[in-house]
């Protein structure tokens, strides 16, 4: 079973004397539902799964109905234990998927949860959502002090290797979507699935329908630009020129943040040691899964490996995506740095401790490596070279990022 770490964390939390609502957020096709079902299989109590993603209009009543069904199972079940824990007595588990699609879902959950808390009911609840910003909004507005979150990210190289036997080159090109692994022998079908079932569904269902977007076409173009220029620094003014739209830099920054929250494309800030200066910097595009890049390019796997420039972008983007996904929820941030025609590919920051990373990808870069210059301005704990002559790419992709701070 993969994403086993998340499963174990949930099981441990459910066994605690004071339990909270467990909230799993992350992009589509990253394993949230699978994790929840693995938890359901592991606990020795009645469990119920329901999804708001079904093509039937849902409202608060739907949440109440699912909750009452679990309460009914709760009343019938007695003298059970939760995963061989010290808990005994009546218990039940309710899993609600795509919860953010229900209007005023957080108020309904708060009311029902507080009722069970007052009555001492052992109803355990797991909420799943693929729109992290909307989930977080509902949690902070209504459920403060009642929940814990687990960030589920795109699959890592190690997970794809163990599950499907992929080598590092396959991971760099095909990315970390486990549901697409069986399609890679049919490149056209694989690419169409990424574009239609993942990209389009995420943009149309998780962003456009859930958030007010005044310029939906601009949002789509920002995404396309982010994939095309992944690994490159592009000022907002240059972006506006590329997009040929009458938008403004604030709108572009907002759309880029929405795309990042949906697990598509991020805009890394320039490291400056001061948050105010970082916010005003030109972003460095970072695709959060390299499949988002390759599925939109008419370049096959074999052709990509022969194209040094294109392959170099994929390698660097794969490193950036791996770091970005692995640091979620760990108090670690990812930046880049550039100055005086010098560049540091990635700057990993944990508090005041920073690590500079240069990726030897084989592509020709506009700026020269800048770790030495960067080190003169900032106190660097470690200087890492990833790729030829440094840490082998395969090894770097499998090491937890936090270990570099030891």
C-alpha cells in the first residue's frame, strides 16, 4: 500500500483520547480516496464512504443524511475496538469526499460535530477535498480547534518506482500520476487523459466553479505559460506581454496562487531574506508534476531524451516539483535566487537556515551558477549539486528534504 505514511498518521490520530476531524487535501489523482479506504479497511468499526462529486445536486441536507446514517451504525455497534487500540465501546467512521462542493459545508459539519462531542459519541470523521484553498477557508471560518490536516501530494519517484517499476527517466517524463501508469504504452491516450481528465477537470471543477474568476481564459493561459516556462524566471510584465491580455500583475499573481493550490503550477519567489522583498519579485515557474508539461508537448519520450534542452527543463522541473511536494506541511519553503547574471536554481529555507541547490541538468542556462555569490550575501548551511558530478538524481529524488537540515 502506498502513501502508507498518511494512513498510519490517521490511524494514530484516531486512537487518541481526544480526536479531531481529519482533513485530507491535495490535487486530483494523488491518492486521497485510496488512503481513506485503506483506513476504513484497517479499523474494526462500521465505516461509511460518500462523495459529493456524484452528478446529483447536493446541499447541507445531504451531509446531515450521511451523518445520521453513521450515527445509526453507531447506535447498533457496541463493544468494538478501533484498530486494536485502548478504545472500547461504540464507534463509527464517516468519510465525506469532495466536501467543499457542498454550500456552507463547514457550518453543517460544525453543528453535527459539536452535537456528537456534547453527547460523547465516538463518531470519527475524515473529510477529503481537491480544492485546498476552499477547504482551508471553510476550516478556518467554522471549524477552528476541531480539525487536523494532512497534505497529500503528487506521487514521488520512490512511490512510482515501487508501484510500477519505473526508472528515473520514466518518472522525469511521465511524472507522478499513478492512475496514468497503465497508459504510457499508448502515448496519445496517456496525453489525452492528462489533458482531459486531470488538467481540464481540475481547472473547470476545482477552480472555475468553486472560485470567482473574472477572466477564465487568462487563468488557463497562465497555466499553459507556467508549464511551457517551468524552471524559468518570468516577470509579471513579460507575462502580460506573452498573454496579450489587459489583466494586471495582481490578477496574475492571484491566478498563479490558485493554480498552485490546485496542485498544477507554482510561482517560486526570489529569496531575499525579507518577506516584503520576496513578494515583489518576479516568479520562477514550477510545474508541480512534470506530466503537466510533457502531455501538452508534441515530443515523445524517446524524442525528449534526445533533446538536451527540453530534457534539461524536465530534469530541473522534476527536482523542483519533488522538493515542493515533499515540503508540504513541514514548515519548509522553496525559493530561487538571481542577481548579477548569476542564478541559484533552488533555495530551501527552514526558519533562518538555508540550503542552496544547483541542478546539473544539461540544459544551457541564461544565467551562470550563482551559489558562491549567493553565499557571500546570505549564510548558507549547505551547497548541494544535484546531477552529474554531485548527488545522483535518482538518490536526491528519494531522500526526504528535511534530512538535509540535519
